[in-house]
């Protein structure tokens, strides 16, 4: 039999349903301010305390650190490889054949073109350019980055030197210029090639190019050009072979340096050959007397020179000389291959650097008389200038 009142039973049932097994006991102020005890962490399993797992955790951490360090090093190296270099002015370096990347890097650092040879070496290898760097002499622009220097050495665009052989030089005169060029190396060929066989132009080459290479190239270039123009010649030229063709072009070359006259000068000589007239060209007298060395600049042509018989003196011989008298350029060869169509048989200097042309001897003689008058007046002016220079200073 239950002795509790019904209302008490009901209250106890409610407390039990709400989980209130006991009434709330009031706390003191100091107890209420104390932090409550938190939930205790779970106990470590035996597996987590295993030494192998600890080692794996250490290795994972180490790998992460290494990767981060390597990434930082690569980033810094790439920045150094791409940033402007230390050179304040242009620098020239010489890379010889069979030079490895390490030695190239050392050369560049020694010449102040780069700041760190190791970064350059690693950068070149990172780009896979180890075997692409070419030998040569290079001009490195001021502040060029290592990347730019690598691209320059890959391109092979090394410093080029030049040697100019003007049209109208003889083979011997051209050989002298080749021999005296300081950048070329090696000996000259032991024998001179035939007169007229050298290409008259500017040759471009790298340091270390041999003199024999330049000569061989000039011969090959001239032969190719002459044959090309010979194939396009007028069919009625009064020359029997390619040697006579080059010979006549060399005479035209020596007679005038003006482009607008070459075709007319060529026409005069061709007209004279067709009529059986002697060419009477002064440059052929000079070559007959002095050969490939050329006439000394201060020596005039005397009357006795005109009358002196040589195989080249076209005042004495009929037709063309046996060989060219100089190396003709393209313009003179083209002028002979396709000359002007005129009846002119004579020309003489006009005193202005050009020539005046004539179809008859009387007209030519008048032109010659005017030319002699020009020469006479010029001599008077020069004599007066010399007297002025020699006169004592004024006492004013």
C-alpha cells in the first residue's frame, strides 16, 4: 500500500522524467567562479604510440620542408636568372669551340657579365640548353640578364667583322687588304688567282676566320655572279668567251665609277670592237706597265707610255688584252652584258667626274680641247694656291 500522497508521487515522477534526481544546491560565490572541469581527452591508442608511426610523421614533415625549401630556392634562382645583370657597359666575350657550360659560366662571371656562374649553369641546364650554346665572339649588352645571355649564345649571333674590297682593285691589291686585316688568321695562299676572279664586295666574318677561307669565298662568289650574268648577255656581243667578257667589264670598271655612264662606256668599246678600231683605253696602259700593283698615284702617264708596246696596251694592240685588268663589279658586268644601243665611238673626261661622249672624231677632238682647257685652268688655280701658301706672312 502506497502511503505517499498522490500529488507527491506525481512530482517525483516529473522530476525523474526530466532527469532531475536531486534538487539544485546553491553554491558560494568563489565556487561559482571556478572554471568547470572539461572533458578529458581520449586515451592514445597503442598504434599511435608505435615508433614506426612516429618515424613516418617525422619523414612526412621533413619532405614537406624539403619541398618548400626547394620551391623557394627555384623561385629565387629563376628570379636571379631573369633579372638584369651586373654589367654597366657592353661586354665582349670569346667562347671557343668545345667549351662546356661550366667553363662558359666561369668566363661570363670573370668578365662581369653575370653575378653567379652556378645560377647560370643551373639555369641553362633547367632550360635544356646544355648542348645549344655556340662558339663565337659575342657582344653582351649592358644589364643583360642570364636568360638573355643564354638566348644570345644559343642564337650564334656573334660579333661580325668586315673587309671591303672595292670594285676595280686588282687581285694583288685585294690580297694586300686581306693579308693586312688583323682579325683574320692563317697564311695567304701561295699563288695569286687569275686577274678578275675575286668578288668585289664587303665580306662579313667572325673572329678566327682564316684568310684562305675569305679568298675561297671571294673566288666562288665571283664565279657564280659572272656565270649568272654571262647567261643573260646579249647574243651579238663581240666577245668570244667568258674571259673576254670579264676582261671588257674590267676595262669599263676602270674607266668610270659613275653608274649612269657604265652602259654608254661599254657601248663605246663594243662599237669600236665591231668596227675593228683599237680600244685606246688608258687603264690598259697602266696595267701593262705596272701590273697588279697599280700605278703610283703621283706618276702621270707620259707620251712614251702610250707608245710603249705591251700585251695590254690597247693603243698598240688590236682587240682586247689577254686577261682582265682588275676585278669588275656587278654593275660593270651587267653594262657589258646588255650595253646601251648608241653609235658613240669616243668619250673624254668633262672635268666634273663624268665623261662627254661623241660619235665622230671631229666632235671628240673638240671635247678633248675643252678638257685640256679645263686642265690648264685647274693647273693655274693650283699654282696660285701654292704661291699663296708659300708667301711670307703680312707685317701689318
